[in-house]
């Protein structure tokens, strides 16, 4: 342990590194800045490029977003507080396997969603929400069922954002945790309500660019400037070798009284890992977390309207590529960040408690150690960007579900585009303002980020396979979809409770949050759901032709839906084959082949660990470069068109003024026609 941490019981147990004023400045100041910035861009775009805000534009961004921006948006909205915080926690807990399984277990969902993204363009090109598609195919009963699961997914994701974000802001600045939970959502409400999906995409690009810049600074600092792979490797080997007596001696007060408890700090060997090492993929806990992570995140992607909304907004020829690129680039954030900050925390023996780690405070602790107050500011900004980008997506997703799946079909079937647009904005404000109350309630119940993250698959995992079948399997029927969703959820909850009771003898938040009940509950949720839907559909196949999906109504019309030459059915079929090969290929590599190759390595040697770190560094820097540069490159013509009016206008005004001055010198007066020319050029 480093000298400054001797006798320290908790990294954040004392005074926070930043003042409350810094916390307020970041939470309120950044929110105000992005609100003004994105709102101004939307207004200028309307002024110079003639893009009017209709309900279609507000909720679908014109269905013309290109590959690079689609990828950046996917990275932004999939980078939760948990991505930045929980990934380093599992690396701190399980070693290299935790960092890897967080990245692998949560990237394949975005990649595979690319298959659904292209199917939306083929089978439901005018849809606004996933539940609209459910209603068009399976009717009202299924529509209400999956509307419940989709809204539940949005609520779970938003609550996790606020739980992790409020805990970190509180630890770093001392701001009251409940106040932070209330204030954070307001940073995105204004620009989301004013600009809709278009404004969100602009903000997302800026957010994700900042996140990647801070990411590369952190990983470069850990392994190049402040430390090295050799030092981290030796530190992890040393930590693993400590006995309980040695750990008790390390974590003791000035009088020699130990405050160490097993599992309280990252000290000693890891139970269930080969040789108790941090440097192995052979980890029971890491693998269990990986399975939970895979299942739970299928639920939070496939049941989250924001991913369907981004697919709907993308150009038909860009949707699948955007999701593949976004998933591959996103992999770098938890993998590179946790491999640096999570492992560094353990190797340096920072006095981070298990409670702090579960709350997601490992990255802020390491950043504060490395950079001082600047590190705390960096982590707070990075976290705020992650929360607001995803929070904006969730607000727009809930808004779309309310207006297109509750208001229009059941309250006002003849709703106009103007009414839909107004209600969309109202819902964004109401949802954003109310989610702080939910986070406060969860915090009052003692539920932290780690518990909610593991539990989400049990609640919504049963809806995943029916939603996949909706677009991919003509035989899938409505009764089976409803039975699978509710039946899978019920069986998962029963399994979760039964395993916790049988294994630990009591039902408490601690026992219910253990890996075994969470793992089996998640497995039952997705497995039983798939079996139920398969059985019902084989007995009474629907044999659906997808025609009713193609007839979903457009309220304001959308000329962008007229297919271009490269968006014909043949080209979309080719795009589907492209994403199926690459999507399932990438998933097989990161879920099966890569881990199997690491089995032979056992406990990593110094050379193998150096290669591992090198891959994480290259992946992180490459992802940052692609996500930051590609959207600008693809939109270079649009950017020129955006700035050209102002430039040309000022140039024309200058020429008109020069001509007027010349005429004035010659004749002694300014010709009236030049007044108009000058005025027009200036405007």
C-alpha cells in the first residue's frame, strides 16, 4: 500500500476531493451549455437548410442518419454510468476476466441488433416504435404486453443512470445524493424537448467525443506515463499472494487494530479464480457475471425503444453498418477503461471498499489518485456525459411510446402531427422530472447500481426472443409471444427467490444480490421464454406476410421514405446477409473463440499480459479515432452547406457595399437598387 493510504479505511471516507460548487457547476452548467448549443444548431439548421420540425422529424430525425453518426449515437446511448463505473468494479473484483466479460457480454447485443435494424427497413419502413410493429402484427393484447416491458426497460435504464451518477457526484463533490439524482436529468430535458432526436444526435456526438478523449488519457497514463504493464503485473501478483493475516496487517489503524474483513477490500486471492489470480480468464465469478451480463443486456437493448428509434432514424444503407461499428467501438470503453483503471486500483492497493466499488466508485478513485482534483473533474464530466446522452435517449424513447402507442391508438386515433409533436415535448419534460424521484426511492431502499444491473435481465429478459421472432420468424404467433413474456418473467422471479432461499436460508438484499440466484434467474428468463414461444408457434403458426407492418401510418409524410437506387429490396437483402455474417461472426469470436484461446494461457505470463494490454490500448485509440473522425468525414458536404450561406452572405454583402461606395463616389448618391441588393445579401 502506498504511504498516503496507510490507516485509511475508505478512499472516499473523508472529505470529497471537489467542492459542492464544482458539482453544481458541472451538473447545471454543462446541462445549460449543451441545451443552448444544440438548440442553436437546430435553429440554424432550420434557418439555412430549411429543415422544418414535424412530428416525423422530431421522432425519427428524417430517417437519414449516416453510418458514422449512427455508430457514435449507439456508443453514446450504450455508454451508461454502469459502462464507466461497473466495468471497473468487476475488474477490481474478478481481475482481467471481469473487464473482458463486461465488454464482450454487452457489445454483441448492439452488433446483432444490426440484423433487426435492416429488417425494420425491409418490413416496417414507416414505423416509429417497436410496439407499433407488435400491434401491427399481433394485435392489442400483445401490444399492451410489450409496451409494459419496453417502458419497464426505459425506467430500469434511467434509474441505473441516476443511481450511479448521483453516487459518484456525491463522492466527488459532497453534493447531496438525492439532490444530485433530481438535478441530473434536467441537463437534457431542454434540448431534447426543443430539438427532438436530431438535437440528441448532435449532442451525442459531442458527448462521446469527450468520453473517448478522457478514455485515451486515462489508459495512456496508467500504462505509459505513470506506470507500466510490468508494474501493474507485479502489483497484481503481489496482491494475490497476500494471506488474510497480511491483509489484516495492511488494513489496520494507527493502533494496529485491523479493520479488514474478507471481501471488503481487493486484497488476497480471488475465490474461484485459477490460483486465486487476477490475471486469468479461468474465473467462476467472472464467467457467471459474463452470462448474467449477456442475458441482461439483451433485454436492455432489444426492449429499449431508443435502439429501435436509432435504427428507424438511420439511412437504410447505413443502419446495419452503424450498429456493427458502434458495437465494436463501444467494446473499447469498458474493456480498455476497466483493464487500466480497474486493475490499477487492485495493483496499487487503493483503500476502496466493496461498498464503494459496488456503487461504481473505482474509476473516480483511481483517476483522483493519478490526477488529483483534475482526475475527479474528468471523471465527473465523463460520467455526466454518459448519463445525459443515455438519459436523452430514454426520454425520447418514452415520449415516442406514449404518443404513438398510448395516445394515438387508444385516446385520439385521429391525432394530427402537430398534436403528436406537442405531446412528445410534454412527455419528455414530465418523464425527465419524475425519474429523479424513482432514483431517490431506490436509494432509500438500499438498492445500488450493482444490484439493479444484475437484476434487470430477470425482469425484462423474457421479452427478448419474442421481439426477435416478431421480425425474423413468420410462424411466431401472438398468444405464444404474450405467454412467453409473462411466463418467462414469472418463472425467472420464482427461480431467483427459490435459489436465494435454498442456498442462503434467507431472503435479504444481500442474498438476493448474489451471483447464483441472479445467474439462474437470468437464464430462466430468456430460456423459458424462447421455449414457450417456440412451442405455441409450432402448434399454431401464424405464417405472417409482414404486409400490415408496411402499412403503419405516417402523420406528416416523409419524402425520405421513397427508396433510392441503392435501397431496393435486393440491396437490403444483400445488407442483411452482410450483417448476419459479420454480426454472428463477431459474437462467436468474442464469446467463444477468444475466451477459449485464453484457457490455454491459464494464469497470464508477463508477456501474455503485455499483449493483452497492448490490444486494449490499440482498440481504445482506434475506436476513439473512428468515432470522432468518421461522422465529420461523412457529413463534410452537409457541414459545408451549413456554413456556406453565412460565408456567401457576408461575401455578397461586402461586394454590394463596395459597388455602392464606388457608385456613390461617381454619382454622389447610392442607387436604391443597391440598397436592396446589400440588404438581401446581408440577410
